[in-house]
C-alpha cells in the first residue's frame, strides 16, 4: 500500500509542484485513505457474502464514528489493522443479542468510555483541553444507543470501547 501511496503522491507532485503539500504529507494522507478504503470494501464484501450487508455497514460506521471520538489501541501494521477491522466489522454483526443483553452492552460501553476515553494515538497530537469534549461525545454516542436499542450498534460500541482501555499500562502495575 505504501508503494501505491508513493506513486500517487509523486504523480500529484509532478502535476502541480507549486500548489501541493510535501511528498511525505501526501504519502501519509494517501496511506490513511487507501487503508480505509481497503478495510471498508473488504468488510462490505464479507458482509455481502454472509448476506448481512446492512448490519455490517451499520457496525462499520458506528465503530468508526466512536473510534474517531474515543481513540483506541493501534495494531503494529496497517495490514494487521485492515484484516482485524474487516473481520470484526463483518463477523461480529452476525451475533444478535436482544432485550436485556443490549442494555448490558450499552452499560459496559458507557462505563469504559467514562473511565478511559479518549485514548488517542500518540501521533494525533490532540490538546488536553479537548479531552473532556471527546469523552462527552463518546459517552453521548453510547447513551444514544439506549434510545435506539440496536444490538449491532451496541456490539460495535462494545468492541470499540475495549480498544480504549490502556491494557499495557494496567498490566505493568
């Protein structure tokens, strides 16, 4: 993927050298875009294969929106992230908790968000003054599912919530 990002950013720079960002900045941005596209389309293909496309889409969007606000654990490589995210987002919606289980998912997710979010990537460089707002938004999204009552959204939020827990720091104590 990095090779493709390099080729695209080089072509863009050659086409308009004066009004474009540096090659490194374009390459970084293109890597994010390309990895997101690969994950999205792989996830949707698996969801389609299992005849679960709508639930897969809802899970993917719910997971992604909460992740933007709450941060979370990152895997070591983009390919590992693509594979794990695609499998989680396409296979987890096949579970279908109902009734009280949805409330339990929401309560667990809310507790984790209140306790540990946001947990942004160290490269995100988010000012500490934004942390209360990000916690409030993350918690608010989870609270919204108490009203919606969606098992798919509840599962997505629980899976994402688990990624904000700083497991490494807890294990070292």
